[in-house]
């Protein structure tokens, strides 16, 4: 059975509340030493700040938005431009917004789930040729 990180941390917290040393937790449950001592350190910091061990819980860190992401307002601007004129090329959007072409391409592909394409002229073969 696969133990998730949240379950692992919860069991570490429960065992730290009981008078069990971190080294004993590592040996008994075969958790990584760094994980156990990291939880212990956070627990000690929480208690030193005035909290109680009963109120302490360790959650995994929330994922933050990337620093280079432009945000919802930028995404809405690009989406509006594309919907206003679907035949508009990405280069013209880039020039107007003054951002890199890769940034606009990522918004179009990942956020809007669209594909850009280039219209190409091809020969048409009919029965006469």
C-alpha cells in the first residue's frame, strides 16, 4: 500500500505527540530522516510561538503561481483578442501587448486549449490533371 506524503506527515505528528524520539520514528516506520526532523522542527517552532502540540498539524506546502506568469488579467486580454479576431496572428498580439511570443503561445495553448496554425496553399488535383 502506497502511503501519501500527507499520511506520512500525519503519522509523524501523532508519534511526536507521544513521547517518541524522532530517531525511533525513523527506525520504526522507515521514513526519511530529513522528513521526520523537518516535521519536528516545524512542531517546535509552532510550540515556541505559543501554540500547543494538540493544535499543530503539518500540511504540504501549497503550490504557488510561477513568478513569470502574467495573471488572470493578461490571460483575459489575450483571450479577448483571439475571440475578437480569430484569424489574427500571434505576432500581432505580441506586438500589441509587448511580451514574448512564447508567453502568448503558452496562454493560447494551455489556458485556452487552442492550437495555432499557419494557412498553407496547396495544389488541388482534379480528374482533368
